[in-house]
C-alpha cells in the first residue's frame, strides 16, 4: 500500500511539472522556440498517427533498436561470463572496457559501412556497439558480488559448476543483470537514434534532426515525445520481467566483500597489459587489411598522424578546450550526483518517489535531448558542459543512492545502540561503507561525462576535439578521426587505470 502511495505521489509530481510547463508556455515565459507546450506536443504526435511516413520511420527505428539491444544483451552477458571465468583475460581488458564510453563511437561508422554496407545493419551495428559494454560490466559486477556464503553453501551441498551457476550465481546476480538490461536499452536507443541523427537519411533520429534544422519545433518535440513514450514502454517491460523473476538477491556488500579479481602479482599485471595491447594491435591490423584505409587507418598510419597532431599547437588549443569543459562537467556531475544520491538514499520516501524518475532518465537516450539543450544553451562552452554533465550526473546519483541503500542494516543498528548523533553516523558509518561504490561511480561518470562533452562538441561547438572529429566525418578524413580517437583512448585508459586500481583496492578491504 505504501508503494502505491509513493507511485501516486510520483504521478502527481510529474503531472504538476507538465501543467507548470504548460502554464509558463501559455503566458509566454517560455519561448515557443525553446520549448513547445506539452498540449501541442501531444496534438502534434496525434497528427503524426495519421501519417504513413511517420509509421515508416518509426517502424524502421524501433526494429533497429530491438535487434541492437537483443544482440547486445545476449552477447554482453556471454562475454561477461567468459571474462569472469578467465580472470587474466579480464584483467587485461578491464582498463579498455572501463574507458570504452569515453570514445566517440561515431568514428566507427565508416568501418560499419564497409563491413555491412550503408543500410539498416550499419545502424544496428552502431547501436549494438554502444550498448554491448554496459551488459558486460553489469554481468561482471553481479557475478563479483555474489555473497561468498552462497558459494560455500553450494560447495556444502556438492553442487557442480553448472548447478551453482544456475541456482546460485545467476539468481544472486540478477539485480545487476537487470540493471544492465536497462542500460542496454538506453545505450542501444542512443546508438541507433544518434547514428540516424548524423549518419542516416531515414528513421526517427533523422526526422528529429531534420525538424530541428528546419526550425520546426512543434514537429521536433512531437517526435521527441514519441521517443520518450517508447523508452517508457520498453523500460516498463523490463521492469515487469524483473518483478516477475523469482530471485533472491540483495547487495553483496550486505553479506560479504566483493570477490578479488585474480592475482595481485605485479608481473602478471604487466604481462596481461602487454598481451592486451598486442592483441588489439593484431586485430587492428587484420581489420585494416580487410576493409582498407578508407574505413580504418592502419596502426602505423594512425600513430604517425597522432604524433603530428600531438606536436601541433592547433591540436593542443582544441584539447585544452575539451579538457576545460570536461573538468567543469565532472565537477557538476560528481558533486551533483553525490548530493542527489545521498538525499535519495538517506530519506526513504524521497528515494522511493524520485529514484524511479532517475532510472527512467538514465534509460532515455540523451541524444534526443540535444536539440533541447542547444535551444536553451546555444552553441559554445556552456552547451558542451551541459551535455557532459547530464550524461554523468544520473549514473553518479543512482550508484550513490544504491550504495547507501545497500549498507548493512546491522551497522545502522550498531550506530543506534552506541547512540551516535546523525553527523557521527554519517561520517563514521555511511561514508566509509559507500566510498568503494562511490569511486566506482566516479570511474563510470568520468567516461560517460567525457563522451557527453565530445558529442556536445560535435553538435554544438566550433572548438574542441569533438569538433575536429566531426570535421573529419564531414570530409571523410578517416586517418584524422581514428588518430584523435586513439589519443582520447590513451588518455581515458590512463585515467581509468588509476581509478580502477583505486577501485579494486577499496573493494578488497
């Protein structure tokens, strides 16, 4: 009954927000060029329902999204299982996986075209590539955090590895896997619609971009409303399946520390890193040989071009712009996410009401919000800071919130028995217990925020590394695109390796 009350309150808040926007649009406080009144969005969407061209575009996008998220979910889960089983392979690939979302994946579009052709498959491939790692990381997180007591119980009852996986590990890891499915939904939609935004001549993404460029704000917002409704429907399906699944779960932190990831040997770590670099080089060379320089520059060509860029004052001018925007975006995302997450986690009614809203925002492809952000912030530094911050603040909020919710209840009861004051409980119990998960959140937010800044520069700036990449896309300068992406990757992997080492150290305590 209480949950229903929270749902009612949440519904009232959403309706109140919609009515408030409607009122301010009606009195002229909000310009029609910035935001269309919700009633006009609904009316425009209703008119679309009678247009055959709309349903053609919608069916095409929805089909591509569903195929992309199904492939990413299945293969991401499978790869996660493989990496969990082979820990040395995992250690070698983990810094690369952690940095994956910092890379501007649109530069891979020429490669996708060569592999599958300029058709729907290339769009599906981009959506799949963008969503895959989200499922891998969440599968690993779930398996890592299976309480050790459950594994010991399985050994006591002499269950084989298959039965242990099916009856113990997968049910216990289910919350993380379902979180992965929700993220796959959001990233898959972002990949498909984002590809349609700048790389296609059809689909909902193309229609939204075309309406924005033609100053057809009502049409653009009507299409955005449809995308939001689509996200809500797909997310509701995933949440329904999650609720109907009979798993016994809970946070591993409530029962045990996270599993150690392989050996701590310094020699093994160095060897694994060298092997990972060598494997990437070989795969890179093979792909280049198969598709040619028009789709993917060779490693040697990329390194030479990257060296020239690295020594160029022009490049460092753009890099400084990107790093400045990244720094401001990260400050907003981290401190804003920590604040929101703590408010939601420490106050149960507020958490129950607003946390599902943040989950829905996380699943919403941010690419659909870019036209709105451009209308509000215009072109320039503030726009790309906003792009970056909106990417990073939501996962920071949710991970902080879940970390606080997952604190062992016995620790809270102990604080009450010792009659600790609120601030003492906060600094002596909540902060130490949540620091490992907060560091994990910071690591994820770094990559996601970096990607947001890069995409912001591609859409809304005339300076920065994203702008240079967009220029390369427009003139099909594959060498420059791949070279800049390589330099970004080196930077992101370096930062993520440092954060990952700190993350693993904290989780082993």
